[in-house]
C-alpha cells in the first residue's frame, strides 16, 4: 500500500522476512516491526487469541512437541527470556538457555556472531536472540537456516514488544482504527514508544499525543514519518487533558542510565508526568493505562487495583504473542 | 492446640497459609515453618514417602505434566535450586530458571518484588523463590495468585529444609516423640537448627542438647520458646557425652562469613566440636549423624562410610519433600 | 593389544571405565580418550550414525524419556553445554543446568567435589561435568554411583571432542586406516590436537604432519608415543605442501591467553599459518578442513562456502556423538 512507501529512516527496512503464500504470509524470521503490515498483524493476533485459549484450557498442549528453541541472550533480560521460554513450554516445546552469552560463550574468545549462529543452529530448531548491537538479529537471520526471533538488539528493534503493545490495545479497547493514544515519558530513548508509533501508523484515523519532559521529547524522524503517513499527532505538556481525551495512556519509565552525571535533570524529568489517582479520575471509563514494565514510580501503586490498569495484562499478552510467533515460525498457520 | 498459642518471636507467624479442608489441610503457599502443625507434617511425610516410590519406580511420572514452575532466585543456591527443579521434573513438570535474578532482572532497574511477581505469575503455575531479604516470601505470597514456595529468604525462613530435617529424623530413627537430639556447631546463626528446634517442639517428650562454641551459642528466644512448650533442653560442652545419649547428632558448619575480621575467633570455634571416628564410637547403634550440607571438616570424611552417617540420605530426602510439596500445591492430596 | 601397552605419560590412564559384556563393551563413564580402543570407537560411531537418523527423522524420540541429566559446569562453556543439553533433549530426556558452579555453588563455601557429586547424584541419572582441574572427572567418577561424562577438565581431557573429531574424519573421508592428517596451529597447548594424535595411533598406516609456529610446537611426549606406536610423523613449516598431501587439514586457534604479556610473540604465531583460498586451491578434492571452533582468522571466512570446509559439520557431529554416549551410558546398546 502507498502508506508503506515512506519509511522512518531510523527504522529503515532493508529486506523483508515475510512472504505471501496463498492468502496468508509465510513468516521466516521476526526481525523488526517493519516486516508486519496491517493484514499480517491481524492474522497474528487471531493466532494469539487461539494461544490464549490453549494456555488457559490445554495445559498439556503438544503443538510444538519435539521442537527445540535456543535462547541466545548476549545481554540478560530475565523478563523477556522467561516470556519466550514459557511460550515454548506452554506449547510442549523444549528450550536450551544461555542468559549471558557475551561473557560465557566463544564470543569472549573473539568468535563472530555468524560462527556462533552456525553452531547453535545445529543444536536447535529456532533461535531467540537478544544482542547489544543494533542489526545483530538481521545478521543472524542472514546466516541461519533456521528461524531467528529478535528479542531486542541494542538500541534497535524489539519487535515482539511492539506486537504485544498493538495486540493489547486491540484487546483492551476493541479496535485500532480511530484510536487516540497518549505516549508519555521518555519518548526520545524509548524503543517501545517509537515502535508503537510506527505500527499505529498502519491504522486509519489514529491520533497520537506526545507528553514528555523537554529533555526526552519524541524525535523528529518519527514525527515526520507520522506526518507523511497522514497520522495526526500533537505535543502536549498537559497530561490531565491528554488523559481525558485518550483511549490509551501509554506511560514509560525515564531511563536513568541515559542521563549520566546529570542526576538533577533526571530527577526533574522523572517527577514531571506521573499517572496517579488524579489522572485516573479524568480517564474515560473504556480507556486503559499501559506500560512496558519495569515500572518505578511513574505509575503510582494505588492505580494497580483500577480495572483500567492494563499493564500486567499487557505483560501476559506478550506470552500469547510469543506463543503465536513460535507456532507460526515452526509449524505455520 | 494450646501448644501453639505461644510462639517464638523471631519466628513469629502473622497469618496462616494452611487451611483445613475436610480432614486434610489445603496448602496454598509454603512460607515458614510455623504454618505446619503435627498433623499436617504427618500428612506431608506420607506423601513424601509416596514420592520416594515414584522416583524409584516410575521414571516417566506425569503427575505434574503440563505444569510450569519458575525458580526465581535472587541469590544463587545451586543445591536448593537443583533439588526443586529435579523434584518438578521427576513428576513430569517443566521449569523456568533464573539463578541470578538480583543482578539480571528488572530488580536491578528498581522494580519492586511485587511487580516482578505479578509478571512472573503470568508465565508459570508456581514460583519457588529465594531472596536475600527476610519476609520477601510472605510479600510475594500476598501478591501472587499462584502458589509461592519459600526456598530461603535471607536470615529468615527456609521451611523446606526444616521439613526435610524432621522427615529425615522420622525415617532414620522411626519416630519423633521421645527423641533426643544434639544440635551442634553454629547455633546462633544457623537458620536450620533454629527451625528444627521450633518444629521438634510440636512432638512429645523431646529432649534437645545444645553443643556450641561460646561465640555462637543458641539464642535465648528459642530457649524460652522450648521452655514454654515444655520441651526439655540443656547446654553442654561435652560432645562425646551428648553423642552417647542422643538419637540424632545434628552437626552444622561454623559460618566464616559471620566472623568478619575475627579470623582467630572463627578458627577457634571451628575446631571445637568435630564429629569423627571417636564420636562415632560412642554413638548408639540406632542413632544417626545429620548435617544440612555443605560440610567443611566438622564431620571428618572417614565417617561417610558409616551407615549411621545420614547426611547424604538427608539431602536426598529434600527431593522427596519438595516433590510432595509441589504435588500438594499444584494438584492437591 | 600390544599397541596399548605403551601410553603417553601426560594422558596416562590409571583405570578403565569400559568393560567387556558379551561382544559389546559396557560403558560406565566417559573420562578420557584412553578408555576407547578401535573396536569400541567403531561401535560408538555406529550408534552415532543411528542418532543422526533419529535427529533428522524422529523429532519426538523417547529413547531417554524419564532420564534426567545434570550439567555441572565449574567453568562456563556454552558451546559444549548446549551440545550436551541438545543431545539429551533430542532423545526425550530432561536437563538440570548449572553453568557457573564454581562461583554459585557450595564449592564457593569450601565443599569438596566429592560431596557435591554425592548430592547431585541424588537429583539426576547422569552428570556431565566441566571442571577447571585436571583429574576432576576421574575423582567424580570414583565417587558417583551414576555415570559421569567428562566435558573437559582443565588442561586434561575433553574426550567427547576427541571422539567427534575421529568420527568426523571417518564420516568425511570414509576411512581412518591409511589417513594423512595435518595438525596445524597451537600444537603445544591444544588439548584437541593432542587427543586426536593419541586416538589416530589406534589405526593402521596413519601419517601425521605437524605444522606449528616455533613457540607452540607439538611436545615430545606425543611424538615419542607416536614413534613407539609405529605411527609416521614429521614436522613441516610448509602448510601449502602439507595441505596438498593430506586427507585432513586440522587447523586450530592460537590461544592468546597462553602468551601472557608477550603480545608480539602471539601476533607473530597467529599470522603464520592461515587456511585461505590459496591453501584450498592445493587441497585435494576429497580432502577436508576441520577446526574445533571457535575460530578467529586462522581460517578465512571465504573458505566457509567450500564444500571441503567441514568444521560446522564437525560441530554438528558433536551432537550425534553425545547423543550416542548418553544413550549408551543410560540404556546401553
């Protein structure tokens, strides 16, 4: 579609990992948000919903029985790793784990990523990889003869997080077209909000509000991209007003590690936009609060009990999305 | 029962995790030694004995088929972790592992334990948690909608160790009422001996001997508790005499890390009470030597071949107790 | 056989772990290369070939269903560990993992290896151990009542690597008698080339060429051993000539860690013998290049596409050899 002609440069796609087979797409790898169009997302979400049924009702599923997944993590991320490993095991598959490949593996002796992949692909049927370098997942996929799933490569992509975010909005609000989303917090460094903005542009009549402290405002590349895609967006400094208008308030953590020595700037940014009972009091009844987690105090704990607090359901949706992707990559539709 | 009215303050129970359902108790979580009374212990030990039969004769057990256990370890403890993971797998269940959650997980970014639990409970059916803070397991259980097993929380509780100790005494000596137990070594800091003393007080006519170097004597809280419970106890400096009278000599390691700079005090304490061939020569024929392991040289290696050296059987009993608890928490009696 | 009377001192065998049972040998443990004679190797290779069929055609194999393997790694080696764990899981078995036993386990508190083994054997059916001390595997096997596989003990033995190397030569070249092998690179410190030379001496009319920088030449003990066994060997400084005559060029990495401060010596040694397109151009059509991996630049990447580049197939053969050994140790022939 013409929408997809223009692409945000920082998310620039160089080749596609999704190919059309009959009416459905054949997934070979999951490398970046850009490989998913609206149709493919819809299909994946359908499978994710089937996975939810399986997880709840079929504890002894054998859909991936006999398949072996290697979690090759060059930097630790327990949350993401457990989510993938749970997804594999919930479908009857097995797992090989390396949670500190950078320090422990042959990488420390100078082995290239490509050589590591060619070895590990001999031991497994699919590789879920987390790496500290942008583009690492693409390089792995170019080498491997088995599917690769990118579980985050440095400042680059974390496509399964982007998918679970969109899936959660659809599940919670009931639709994606015409949605109003407030993106709040660290919009400059947050990989998740950037990817989410990118994917939301695939839907119609979406409106996005950016609410960020000055030092971590959304960058121009995404704004230009949204404009070119015909997505309405505006910047605001009034979280209350935005919250009162939105279907989704997507809060994020201000990342201390980005501020280095400038602790005062961090503290100022961090306290600026907090989702608390006051914000919840203006939020519409059908609207929800999301957060990629981990959370510090940018959402107060007393919000957790509110049924509109969707962030733990969102984390759980990550399980269903990952189950769906593992199934699609290993046994197809 | 009136016995349970008085409780040792340092082991003070605030709420109960065991509820009566018909004749049997329903276990929701395993948090602390105090939640087990004599009847419940007896019932668990019966199941542990069934588990022993299963482990020996039914390698392909499917009792926990389709169940997923997360081992969430904030401090490493390979022995305890492997014991739980073996227990789960011997019953056909599956495992998600984090052996260094403190450093690797979102905890390092400031996430609360409660948030971590709410995420991990979405990926698993039961959480076995080891934590560096006293009370952490109770907090986890208060948050989680799935069962929590405390695999040690700092200086606090390690209830599965306490259970396996009592189970071992019953298996080795044949009874718990009327038992004479010598607790030897580091009685001030040893979590295991304190818990064991607490649980033994639930049986009749128990007599306990404390044999400890001066710097690590049993503290007054446990002594007062035993007195109030009507348990006979005395302190002794004569290991030979105690060994000749006891059914169980429970030796423990002097923990170097407790002595800080005072290496000379440590060395003096460490060499004071050693279980060796001389001690074994006065031990009664039916009596046994126990130790929670790891051992340094407080039991000499030449004792290992003596059939009364029960410590490796004791470690193995940990497997059966953990199999029993996993079964009871996940599928019931 | 008389050949086996003389043994290389550094590989000196003290007792045997293979016993004759009827026509086949009964394997109790896998500790060192010396326990395998020509007949046993042939039998294991036959099973490895069956394992290859199973891995390719029977994803849901249940040959080791109900068996539990503990990977007890005192030093990390992700490649070897994943290979063993994949082997176990490909046969339907289950795994308990410790990838940093040295730091995390009771070893840090001063527990002996023997005590650790006596505990871990209670949780599993077989132990795969990697240790930093030569002879550790033998000590473990002397203690354990379940099978031990040595996955490398310090500068000592790494028998499964040796077996997969010989298996790869047979698979790639079609025979072992009459083979010409060029051993290239760090022959002084390389555990793999030393073990390979030792095992090749069991076959007839073998000729070995040593091609090594002066500082890391093959040591006299192996040379004397080969001479006594009637194996022809010679040293050469001309890799091109050796490559043109050999059936196998076995390249190895120069290990930087062996050179300490002497970086210049390392750099000189490292650049001396590189397998590149020029070397490939003189290699015979039926010949192959092997490497135990990880590789740095001692084989140039453009060689990878050559069908005679056998090193990734060699890594994969490690899986089949380990599947074969696990099957033989747990359920027999």
